[in-house]
């Protein structure tokens, strides 16, 4: 049976970071139904190998198609996009698939000093996909690259029920401060970094901290809005946009304890209580 415009859009990440992309999708596509799956039982992907991440990506895509009948898939994770997006598209040629990548191209357009900082996970920075993206922009700006081990997991901990909230916030701030210090001088003067790419979807939720650290003159660039616009384009091309006035809906699924996803969605998406549910997605 052909997919109908009323079918949901699938969105997934290893954890809660992809909620920043989902937030942008909801703003761009207010009449769509969304199913968000957080693979929290196997997070964070940024510290995993490509083969493991690719296997999880394919299992989740298969599950979202078989169980929820999705009409499109947004891979709201830089690491999963880098590890699996090409094979995913080959395996599901009829499914519109949108991935994410660190927003280096928008940063080149935005920078005035020509110096761009990039914060991302080790997995993203080590990927061939990121290497090709960086190589394609050589000569257009100077990129200063900073891996941020532990930061995505620390941001996840901001909504964990079993940690001290103040201590966790201090840990996020310390990790951000270390990354900013390692990158160098920020500002809009010649020789300073005036644009910072948030190369992991989780990092958007640390934006207030990063803003305090780098100052008001620095532009923070993330991928949510461009991804949402691309999703709209692909759905429109396929004739799959939900009708104006269709009631939006959101299902939240987690392979681990759903309480953390629920808390994050309540904090950052104003999702009602009881929205998140547990789900099993075994490898085939």
C-alpha cells in the first residue's frame, strides 16, 4: 500500500540531542505527525564504532517503517549520518531520508573574520564524511576543530532523575569551557574566531552556556533549521506533505528508560506527561 500524506515522519538519535532537530521540524512542519525514537540503551553513538552505529541505524529505520509506517526519516544524529546515511538511502530508495552534518557550509557564509570553530564528537570528526566536507571547503575559511568527549552524555544528564542537577550543570559548563579554551580566542576582531559550529545535536541545549563563554559577537551555528527545510522540500517533492489544518501529533520512544526522554521533551518541547514510552529494537 502506498504511503499516505497523513503518515508520520520518523526522527531518531542515540539520545535526547535530536530533540533540537525535532523542535525545528515541528516549527517548519506544524501539521505533521512525528515519531521520535531515542536509542538511549546504546547511547552515546559518538563514542561507538561505525559498524555498531550503522547496525543500530538500520535496525531503527526498519522498525520505524514496519511498526509506524513512516513516510520519511530524519537521522537527527551526526554520528549516525556519517556512519550509515549512504547505505540507508540505498536500502530504502523509496523513503525520503534526511541526515545531519556539522553546519560548516552555513558557517563559511556567516563568518567575517574567516576563522570558524567546530565542536563535535570524536566519531563525527573521525568520519570519512566529515573529512570530505572539510576538504570541500578548504581555502574558504580556517577551521579550528575541537572534539568534545563526554559533553553529549553530560547534556543528557541534565534531565536525569538520579543525578544532582547543580553538579551536572557545572559539569556541562566545565566541559564547554574546556572546549572553548582549547579552540582559542573568540570575538569579531581580525584573527579571532567569530563563528562556532555546534557539530552535535546535543550541543544546542548547551547554547546558553556557550553564549556566555564566547560572548555576544560570536555566531553559533547549528543544523536544525536547514534540516527542517530539507525535510519540507523532500516531502513536497514526493507529494507527502500533511494537509494544512491536520492535527499534529508526537510519539516519543526510547530503547532505554523513557523517563529521561520524557523529562527532556517536557523541558525543551513542552511535551505533556506520559508521552514517552519504552520500546525494544533488537538487531536482526
